[in-house]
């Protein structure tokens, strides 16, 4: 077994493992939510590093509890330990980042779909006004989000037995009336700008790349120029990003945000379960420039997990924080 085989990857939803060379040489450990037996506990003592790729906090509590059990007494380094992942739900992260200078963190509250009266009170206590973004807990796609015009309307759409997050909507439209959503990946001490989606709708998502950006060469050029810059953000924004990195306990995670017209950032979400791949979801060659985000991300992840390999380009990430 090669040197890389001395690292154990606990497989899960995170896809940064695709950045590593010779992935077949890495030991993988699959963990279920079933109660553990003594015979299920692996001997991890030969491994200096364990990398936890189970990153979805809402639906993986039992699995992460089993990982914590497996790690008892382990003396090596754990990347993205289970307790850090469990603290990365939307409401906990919003609370953790609240008060960050230069960052607007809309209030977030967790709601039970079967408790309408309690939901109304919780929304009011959180200081959330209309309009309200309502999302089922544990979902990470734009199709699971709805913008409600009032508290009563939001509560009326909630299904019994479901858990929701209510979030204050902040209009982050740029001066041209379009909505820009940025994704930055923090990998160890480095940061890589993954993309800038532009849409004519507030619920910006990956489908907008082909739908809205594709027919607009000016928007494609705008993202291409941003991705290619060594310092794509102002010093004020970099300071805010540095504070976000300092407050987050995860070793790697993605951050989605917008930029207000006054230069402040508006926080959307931060967790380690965001997708890094695919780079884009169509065959349009005008987006080939996105491939340049891979070398710095690959170098950063290899360094984080202590894996050696062939040179993949400059180890400097394309965002300094």
C-alpha cells in the first residue's frame, strides 16, 4: 500500500475527495446509522489522519454519532470531526456568524411543521419579517426554497412532521437589477472562489448558468475575469471572509454569499456538504475557464489531508484571506 494508504476517508456526501490523485490507494470506511457492535469498531491506530466526508448535519446525526464512537481513543488528526459537522446546521451557523463585521446575517429559526402557533411565535421572537424564505431542513437545492409574503402564508404551507428553517429575505440585487451569488471554498488555511452565478431571480442556482448566463457574453466575461484574478475581492471583503473562516470550526467548507451595493456581504449558508463538482452542467465551451479553480483547490486539499502527489499547479489559492 502506498503512502497515501495511511489516510482513512470516511465516505459521505462531500465530493472534495475527487481532487485527490490515486484515490484507489486511499483506505475508505463506510459507516451506517445502525447500532455498532464491538466487532464493527475498526482499528484506526495505524492511521495518522482520518478524513470525515460525512458532512450533512441534519440527516446524519446517527451516522456521525457512530463515527465519534469509532474515534474514541484515536490519537491521530481528524479532518472535519463529527462534532464540527453537527454544529453546521443553518441556524447554528447563522448564530455563530452573527455580528461579523461587514457581513449581514439574516435571522434564521428552526420550526416544527406540526406546531403552527409555536412557529408564529418563534418567527416573531427571531425578528423575522416579511417576506420570508422557507426551506425544509436538510435540503440544499434551489427547488426546495419558497419565498412567502407573510408569516401566516409561510406557516400555512408547512407540512406536519417536517422541520423547516424560516429566514429573513434580504434583497441583494446589484445595481443592474441582477442577482449574483458567490461560492467560496475554504480548504484548510486557503480559499478558492468556485463560481459567481448571475440570475434575474433572487433564488440563484446552478441552472442559471445555462439559462441566464449562457446567452449573455457580458456576464460570462464578468465571471471569467473574476475567477482569473489573484485578488478578486476588496480588502474590506477579504477581512470579512477572514473573520468567517476564524469563526467556523470546519476544516473545509463552502460559503455562499451575495455582495450588497454598499460592499457588505449577505450570508446565505456555510457548510461542508456543498458540491464542488461538476464544474458546470452543460457542454458549453465558453465555461471552460472554470477548470482553473481545480489546481488551487486540489493543492489545498492535498495539503490539508497530508497526501503527497504529482504537481498540480500553483499551490496558491485564488483568494487571499
